[in-house]
C-alpha cells in the first residue's frame, strides 16, 4: 500500500492538472460616452388670409356690393360698396354688411442664410424666439467624469456614460 501511495504522491500534481480543465470564456467590455448640446432655432409660421364680404337684412332693397378682383396676384381683393334703401319707409328693418380685407403678399421678402429680414404682417402669424446658448457647455473625460453647464433659454444639455460588460 505504501508503494501505491508513493506512486500516487509522485503523479498527483500531473493528475490534478489533467482534472482541472482550462476555463474558456469570452469577456467583452464596452465603454460609450456622449454629450449632446441643443439650442432651439427661431421659427415663424404665417398664414395668408383671404378677403370676405357678406350682407344680410330685411325690409331693405339693395344693389349689392361685393369683392373686386385684385389688380395682381400679390394684392388682396377689395370691397365694392353697394347701394341700399329701406323698402317700406317707417317700418322696422335690419341690415348687416361685413367686409374683411385679406392679406396682400409683400414684395421683397427674401430669406438669406436662413433668416428673414422682416416678417409679413399676415392675418395669422405664430413666432417662436430662438434659444440663447449663453454658457452652454458639456464634456466627459476618459474616467467618465461628466461636466454639463446650463445655457440660456431654449437650450438643453444631455450627457451619457455607458459601461457594459458581457461574459459568455
């Protein structure tokens, strides 16, 4: 028995190496960083409104007015006044005449480098002011330390640090 023990003692390190199979694993480490700084742009939306005319009444006789066609494609229609008289003198009457002059298209409005020098005075205009960068700033160093500085109105700063470890 001692001889078996001696043989085993001699080959034990070799046997243990055969029993311990090496570990096979894929290890992946990904690091991603980003900073996004945004300043809102100024914008205007204008809608040109057309001319309109209406008349209504009772106990009134009329040579109706109406709209006169514009002189050019950039002009707005104008109102042509009618002639109205009470049908039965001394009797009750009602009369309503309404005219809304539409928008003419201004000449000389051009956009240069994304900027309109002046906005047309159309019937419906919505304007949004642009952002002010001010002290807007952002950075991320190699250690993942993030620094974001707020800007003025209409700005945003977003920073992201992602560390991903995958073992297969």
